[in-house]
């Protein structure tokens, strides 16, 4: 009943009512306040009615309670019911306290001082109530007041609670400790402030005394209170750290579950902040954590299992201490990776066919759009796929045995700048959880994550202990154990890949066959595990043909996409999207079959999996590019997408994945998208316009308007960017007849970083597609771009940098008035040691382009950026962007040859990175290299070139004769 009441308290809008009966007893009569009997009776009646299952009664009660909030005296009645009215039932009293807590949270600063003081005094008097429920409610109310009203302003709270700890009455001691625990949790930062340092100096040693208390609940409270100050390295705790650790050791074998749980939690945190104190006892601690990871209580086992994750992050300590324990630890982690009986029940593991059951709205978690990030090149150093670690914490992989949804791939370019709060593009666990019941972190997920990170520390050294268990698990009669074995194979894929290579020729066909297992949860985890080995599968197929691994896997995954079980459908979609990213154009011969399957799934899928299907289609478009631009494929793919597009309202959040999908498709189809372009373009412009209008209304009148969901604007900007990139000059007429450019200018100045990020991506694409419409606005755009050259927001800075480079190529020498705005922040970025690789490369290319169009203005700064410029661009493939950047550096050297002398070896190395420069660019390199050689003379040049690594010396000699 309390939950139902609280829900309505949040959702029903207040209606102001005036109750004449209440006016008779309003007014506070200092600390001797007593309630009016009739008023009290009516409030009790309201509290009773609020527990009714009848929603209409709840609505009426809510209106009355909202009206009563206009009277300060009302809060006195609530605290009176909670603390004094012992004749009432406990749920009603507790409900009164929870309503008061909500009032405190919403209106505490507006309460008259005497009312606030009255509430505080009554809370302290009721801390020791005989009822555990009432004590807990009072504790919640106390910490809410402390958090809302500032702990410093309640000066007698901490001394009073600490004094009550010494009470011989158990209820008083426990109630005080319960309140202190909540205050320590919610107000740890306040407690660690200089104003409260003295209080904390008293509290910490007092808490430590209670580690030996006879009551397990009080022991647990005491540890929990101290635990709140570990991560912050609070000095009051550091002063007693040895006593604290000794106290933990003394409680290591406590019979109480909560005590053991808090001991494990403390040791995990101490490992992060005071490893120096644990090292002498690390062998004993590891022995203890091995036992606790197998604790009969899963919550204790989970807390202990966190220890392995934490230890693995400290690589040197991990290898030193854990190596002797691996033969015992690995089996423990593997045992923790199987579904429990309750997991199977909650996941409906015995339900094999559920494709006809509609999804509930609450099953579909909020989906977050990842804004577009532009990169201008392909990275030579990253031609092979890098297997990123799996973030098991999101719950999708190991909670349900699969990565339920992959975030959409970055559109348009193939390198993602990390940062700005986005997930990495290969983080395969983000998005929609499959089942609320298992969406939380649990032992299965933690064990799998532990095995994953340990595999990345010990690599092949771990494998013998894993394989020993795997042989039994993979062929076990019990499907739960068989499923856990397949999860183990996926968890070690990244860290133990080299050691797994000899086994994969047999394992991959075995797993491909297991996609037909009769148990849905086995089929789904197999989809995920195979996706973890997709890079090996594709590499083998490129070397030995498709028939051995790629084609069988593709056929089976496509069958599973049409599986009769919804969980398998989404696992297969996700795995196939990973395969698409790896295989790219290797899939072109099978496009008809792939599209046939994906389009059929449109009519088969329920709501939730439909959103994931969009991602698989978008990733396919990204991967095969303009190979999709054939009439046969367009006629298969576009009708269901456009049908969905037309059926969704502008405010429907299902537009997010559909717009992302269409952005990829439009980029891939290029001219093939023209028949669909106009209505899509205009709707996107309208989405941007409507969101900006809603945002303006909200800023002007926040009480009347709700803040808009700006993701609608972001996905619309990204789709417009995809249209511009795919259609090129074909979008020119649409841009000319629309208000897109002034709307984009507003977006470029939006407070939300992701909006600016997407607007700069669109600006760059429009610059390439129809610069004649962008050029009149350049004077307004350039200062905004310059203001966003801030590397703290990596992706925003990245896209602004890219747009500047594109504009400079179009403007040519007319860029000169803006050089001084741009060059200084760009040089700062390229010299900053923390700048991510992608931003470094984009910055280098833009600096080169600025130098290409205005060499006289940029060349004087050559000594400030030559070295990082050359090292940033030596590893990217030959392409047009690299070409224009190197033409720029050559032009600047011709203006200021002395500017590169101190870093000329880096220039030589960058020149040698070119595989096939255009003839005129190669001639520029030749003249610069020979010019320097001729200037310094053969003898000096020989001494200089002797510093070159042998491969560099050979390449320069072969290609340029120096």
C-alpha cells in the first residue's frame, strides 16, 4: 500500500482545496503543541483511505493531502501520528512519516523554524520506538532532514545519536545506529567537511567499539557506518585504519549474513584505497574471499566476488598475489556463472516459444541515442578488430546470457572519439535489459566479469584451469551447466584469444551446431559467444574461403533471427550485427538472403525486438556501404522502413532507433535514397524546429511547460547529416527551400553538448554537399566553432574541428580572417598529452588544411606543432583528407623551412608512412627532402640519416633517393 501511495504522490498534480474544518486548528503553539482531536481523526481517516486499492479513492485522498500541505501545522500532525500515536497500526504511522519525508524533501527550506524544530525534536525522541518499522521510518526522516536542511544546521543531531548508542535499551541503541547509518550514507561528504571534522573524530572510534557488540544487527550497522568513509579516505578513519582492519579480521567468520557482507564490502574498498595495509595479510584475505565467494548466502558471495574484479585492476598486485590461487579460484568463478533455480524461474527458462506474446511497455527500457561523431580517415594501426572488454555490469550479457542490445554504431565515419559520457561503440552490453528480475548486478554477472578481467591479466596462463572445467561443462546433460560453459567461452575470448586459436577450428563448428539446441537460453548465449569470436571467423574466411566457418555461421544466425523465442531473436540480431561489422563487404554475395531474413523479421517481431532489428539493418548498411544501392535491395528494404516511419508519431521515442537506422541506410544508398528523401528531410527539419520551440517555451516559463526531450532533435540532426553525406549535391534544393541553416545555428549554441556535437557533424556534411548555402552564414558560424574547441568535451571538439577543416577546403584563401580564431586552440589541443588519439588525428588534419589554404598565416607556428602533427598522422591510411593535410605542411615548410628543422626526423617518418602519394604530392616531398639534404651537405645529411631506424632509411632511399 505504501508503494502505491507513493507512486500517486508523485504523479497526481496538486489541486488546491480549502478545508474549513482545518482552519479551526491551524497555528503552532510553541513546543507544547497538541493536535485537535477532530482534525487528527480526519487525517487518520485520510491515511487509512490512502491504503485503499481503489484508484479513485486514492486520487481524492491525494487532492486533500496536497491541499493540506498549504498549512504548516499539517506536518505537526504527521510527526505526531508517526511518533506519538502508538494506538494506531504501524503501517498507518509509517505512512504518515513517509508523507512527512516527502514534504521535507520538497518544502523543508520553506517550513517555519518552529515547525522544523518541532519535527527534529520529535524524531530524536522516537529513535528508540519499540517497532522496528517505526524506527526505520524515523531514521529515513532524520537523514532526509539532514540532507535537505544541511547537517551543520542540526548541531545537536550527531551528539544526541552518539549518546543514544550507549543506551542499555536495545531498541534505542539500534534505532540510533540505524539513523546514523542512513546519515553516514547520505551525508558522507558533509561529515567529511571541516565544520564536522570534530564530530567525525569522535564517531569513528565509537563505531569501532561496537564491532564487538553482542547484537549482530548493531555490529552490522557499525561496520556499514565506517564503510561510508573508506573511498573518500576520510582522515578520521585513516587515523584509526589499523584498528578498523583488525576489527574486520575479528568479524571475518561472523555467523550473521549482513556482518559478513559488510566485512567483504569493506575489504574490497580498502583494496582500492589502502592496499599498503592489506598486503601483509593478502594471502589470508584471498583465502577468506575464496570461502566467502562460495558463501551459502548469494548476497555475501556477490560482495566477495567483487574482490576479484577490484584486485584485477591492480595488475602488478594481482599477478603477484593471485597466481598461486588460480587453480582454486577459476573453478569457483566458473561455478558462479551458472543460472540459479530462481534465475531460471524469473527468466521463464522453461518457456521455449513466446514470439506471439506481445511485449509490455514496462519491458522496454529507455534507449539513449549516441550522437554522430566524425572521423576523417582509416587508421592503419587499427586495421584488425580490437576485441573490447565486455562491461558485464549493465546486466545484458550475463544476466540473461546475452548482450541484449548493442548501442548503434557511429554513423558515417569509422572511428569514435571516446568521451562526453558516451559508451564506447563496441560496448556490447548497453541498451535494453531483457528482464527486470535479472537486470540488477548478481553473482552470475560478477563471476563472468571476474573471469573476463582475469583473462586479460593472465591471458594463456589462465587457460589450463578453464579448459579443465570446460570439457565437463560443454557436454553436460544438464542444460544449465552446458549454458554456463558456453558463457565461459565467451568471457575468456578477449584475454585468452591466442591460447584459444588451436581449439577454435573445432569449437566454432560445435558452437554453430549448438545454435540449434532445444533450450532457448542455450541458443541465446551461444549467439553471444560466437560474436566474441567473429573476428577470427572472418579472418579465416578471408584466407580460406567462406564455406568452412562464415557461411555456416551466417546461415544459422539468420535462422535464429527468426527463432520462435524472443530472447533468442534479440541475441541473434545482436550477434549478427557484430558479424556485419567484422565481415563488411564479405557479406555482399549474401545480401539478398540477409535482407530477405531481416525484412521477414519485420512482420514477425514484437515491439522490443523490432527496435533491435533496426540496429542490425543500420549496421548492415554501414558495413556494405553502396553495395546496398541496387534496385532489388532497395525494393526489399525501404517499404517496411517507410511504413514504420509513416506510422510513428513525432513524439514517439521509437523514432530514435528508426532515425538512426535510416541515417545509415541513406548514407549507404546514396542516390538510391532520393525517392524517399523529401518527406524524410522535411520531417527531420520539423522535429528540430519543434524541439527548439519547446525548449524556448520551457526556458521562458518553466512552471507551465515541460522540458523537451532533445534526443528527438539529435537523431533528426544525425539523419539530416546522413542524407547530406549520402546524397551530396542531391540535397541542395531541399536545403535551399528550408529553414535548416538558421535552425542548425541555434543548435550549434545549445546548452546540451550532444546537440552541438550533432549540429557540427551536420555543418561539415552540408559544407561538402552544398557549400553555396553554407557560405553566407560562415561569419556567424566560425566564432561558435572556435568556442567549442574545448577538449574536455571530446566528441563536440572533434566534430567542430572536423567542420573547420571542411570549411577551410571550401573557403580557400577566404579563410584568412578566421585563422587567428582557430589556430591557437588547435595547437593547444595537439600538444595536450591527454588528447585522445582520434581527436589528435582530426586536429592534425585540420591544422594541415588551414596551412594548405593560408600557409603564410599558419607557417610561423610550425615549431609549436610539427612533432605531434607528424606523429599523429603517420599511422593513418592514404586518403583525400591526409592528402590535403600533407599538402598543407609542405606549403608551410616552403614558407618557413626553419620551422621544422628541430623536428625534421619526424617529418621524414611521416612522409615515409605514405604508400602511394599522388605524383604531384610525391614531388613536393622529393623537393623538401632533397632541399634539406643539399642545404646541409652530404656529410651532415649522412650523420642525420644514421639516426633513422633501418626501415625508414630504406623507404626514403627507395622512394625519394635520399
